[in-house]
C-alpha cells in the first residue's frame, strides 16, 4: 500500500509530503532538481531506497514549493524553501531529524543544518555542491546560459537525463517515461526560475559553522557535478565523513549502489542518539503532575524517588514530583536504577514484571538461556536474492514494453510484482550487504526493550525534562542494558 499524501503549510503555501516507516529516528529527504512524491514512487530503485531507509527509520519525503503536488508558486528563494523543511517537520511531529539532501537539495540541506542545528541530528549529502559559479564546479555564465536554452527548448522530453544519467540516453522508453516526470514535476518557467536562483547561490561561508555529524557521498565519475565538489565539502565541514561511490551517472538507477547508500546511511544514522521526542510521539500521556515537592535546604543529599504504587508510579527528581500510569518501560527503568553499573541482557530484562525481582530470577548477563536460541536463518538465501534481482530487471524491461504499447493492465500487474519483489529484497539485505536473519528471540527482545524504555523516557520528558535528560545520558540499551550513573554527581534513588 502506498503511504498517504499529506500537506504541511508554510504561510499560504501547501507542501505535499509522505511518511514511510516508524523507526525511532527521523530522516527528512530533501529532493534534487525535480520532485514528485507520487510519481517518483514508480521509479523502482528510488522506491527501493526508501524501503531500505524506512526499515530502520521514519522517512519523510516532500515536494519542493512550485513542484510536484505542492503549490505551484513563483517564490522559490532558499530562505523560503528552508522554512518549508521546518514546516514539514512540524506537520510530521518531528523535532529533530537527519537531513538527507540530494544534488540541488544539498544547498537547502546545508542551509538548514547551519541555521537550525537544534533540529538537525545529522546531515547526509549525496552528489551536491556549494556553488555552480565558484570552484570547484566553476560553471561559466556562457555554459550556464547554453544549458538554460537547451532546458527550455526540450523540457518534458527527458532532457535532464543527458546530464543525470548518460548511460540511459539510448533507452528510448526510459527517456519518454522520464519526460513525463519532468512535465508533471514542474513547468518550464518554474524550472528555469529555480535554476537561475540556484546559479546565484553560494553557501561556502556556511560550511565552517556546521557542527552536526555530517556524511558526504559522491560518485567518483559523476558526469554532472564533479567529484571535487564532494571532496570540497568533506574538507571544509568540521569532522565530516566522506565516501566515494563508483559510477558516472549522477542519478542512481541501480540496486547495488542504492544498497551501498542505504548501508552507509543506516550505519551513520544508527550512531546518533534517538531524540526523546521520537520515543514520546505515540505514547499515552502520563496522569497529571502532582503537587510540587518542597525540597529541604540540603538538596544535594535529597533521595530521588522511582517507586511503584500499584497502578501508578511516583517519580521525584531534584525536588520535582510526577505521577505516571504503570508501564513496562517504567518497570525496566526501575530495575536498572536498582542495579547501578550492572549489565543485563534484553532477553532477561524483558521478563521483569516487578522491579523487586532479583537478577538471578531474570537471568543476569552471564546466565541467559534464551541468548543462544539462534535465529530462523537468512530471510532470503543468495540464490533467491540473485533470482529476485534478475526478475526485477526482467520485469523492468517488460514494464517499458507495456508502456510503449499502451497495455495499462499488464503494466499495473508488472508494477505490483516489482513492488512485491523489491519489498522482500529490501527486507532481506542489511548493513554491508549482509543477509538479514529471520528475527530471533534475542533480537525481538533487544528491539522491544529498547523501544519500550525510550518511550517511557519520552513520557517522563513531558513533565520533567531534567530527569529525562539524565536518563537519556545514563541508561544504556541494546543487546545489554544498564544504568551507568554519572560519576560527577551523587544521585540517590529511593526505589
């Protein structure tokens, strides 16, 4: 099923967007020169990338103002488009996200990361640049004017493929189909206005001010934007990580490269902290906060409370008192707080029903019978994956033939089969091209316990941001879970 199309609003302008997946971290994909959230879903490799990303994150895609399903407006300044990103994040209930900019979308992404670091958990850039006019791209005025003449004359015929995917120029069916994407994404006047505005933009001055974790991806033989542009970004953004990918097409139209891109993003994004707002997004709200506790004069020795009282919990921290309805996440937190600096397998913690249970009753880190149950094997073996990829390739050719002959019925059948195969293939491939394993009991426990604890901390944050920040910093989750007290502070818990 295709994700619903929704609309955010920035002033009087409506911005179309979609949300895919429900992972604990958000990724906002900022499109390149053209965008159409509905039509680009039909591009098999683009759809495959979104499916890979949405397997571990909540992915937000949108159409730029003036394009696709967003309002067709004349104003397309960088400042207005940057504000559109914030409006989409607000509508999608995303406080902080990895901003993932493609090509021309990199200008907007760099600007957003520099001006809104509090909303940018990380920055990923593919095939982008800082300026058309300046080094290292250095596109002269005469070269740009010549390109604009060609663009206006041939818009809607697949003209962008000449630069974006030269390897597909002889594929007439693909050219015709891409021409449709051009026509439905933008009018000639709108695309010319965007390109003229982009030619005047230079964001080199912003690079030293970007302080969020950043990863740069660029194809070594990129026929549109020279690889020197990617290297320049990596050299001038503090701490940026850089990866060069093989190939000359600026547009990624093969599953292998999309797999590599998805692997790199998954590994990079997974290293970033989970925003507490993401954990709280879908949780029940806690019961109203009780009367504030009035601290004693010797506040440093005040014992904080994390105590179960039947259907509710009383939680006090640095003199502030809150009441919460009972939940598994609160039980897990209380158990970890009761055993500071001790590690427990998620499989053991998942069986905790009351905080007073002992480590022996729930299997400590060295004694967990369920830890070695293994899994159900590869989701797809290598032969099956090879067959799936070959079948997708064959079906893609069949889809082109169906479109050439106007056989809509067959075209729909083929598209459905491609979608089903792509979904299964995306589900079977993990980081580094490794096979995903059918979920084991240990993996289920790791995912469920981590999510449950993060949701509980998110609930706490709604009433006590200070406590939530402390728990975010000291509670470790994953295959092993623990509470690692801050050695610089003497925190006492009444449990």
